[in-house]
C-alpha cells in the first residue's frame, strides 16, 4: 500500500479506476466522469470538499489487474508493476532480465502505469 496522503496530495495522485480510503474509514474517494466523489459509510455521495476534509489523510488503493492483462500491457510497451506485500517491482524492458517464479507472477497483484 501507499503512504498516507493529505487531501490535496490524494487529489493530485488519484487516477481513474483507483479508490482512496480515509484513515478513519469514514470515506472513500474516486473520480467519476471528471468529478471527484466522496462516499461515506452510509453510502451517501458528496461532490465537494469541506473544511474538515483538509485534516483527513488518505491512502490510494491501486486498480489491480490480472497477470494476463499486465503482460499484454507490457507487450504494448507499458511499464507494469508487481506488488508483493510492501514491495513493488517495476518491469519495463524484459521480464527475463529479472529472476522470477512463475506462480508469483501469475498470482501477483499488478498495476499498469501510463
């Protein structure tokens, strides 16, 4: 997972398809058709930031994809990232340049960077 971010940092770093969760567990944030939406535990949605939101800290939850999708993106020239616990391994040149165990690659948590 990523570090805890201020509301401003979260807005700057949050990508389409990702969700951010607040430290207190009260809110999740995500982009929807160009608008930042906040949803609370009750399911109520708001599209504005209020003063108390400035004090919140957020953690971005990446949009994970299956190995097959990551491999296709890699073949299309994109950088892919394998998430194992707190570690991240980026691949942008050749998978065979790095030592790996196939089942870790197939069952790992992957993201695609643009």
